[in-house]
C-alpha cells in the first residue's frame, strides 16, 4: 500500500501530562507518549490501523489536505 504523507502535529498536553501526536487529516488518529518519539511511533501505528479499517470497509484513503499554514 502506498501511504500518503500526512501532516503530524506533536505537542505537550498539560491535561494528559504527555506528548500527543495527531494527524488532522485522519479523524481521531492520535498517539500519546512520554516523549515526542513515543507519541510519533504510536500515531504511526494508529494511522496504519485507521487506513486498514478504511480499506476493509471499501472506502478510499483520503488525500492529505491539512497544512500547518492553514491553522486557525
């Protein structure tokens, strides 16, 4: 499978007391960890599961749309 290059935001979340990695183009695609690297690894695993579920449901994989320049 050719995986599109999705934007990833990584940030510290004071509420959860951990780093969070999210892919805005994939709803609910989030990872958490004690370090930015752990959060990144988790979100990449979540992405793979998200895309597998999408394909299994017969849906098309979304094209990347998000850009950090578009943030509000």
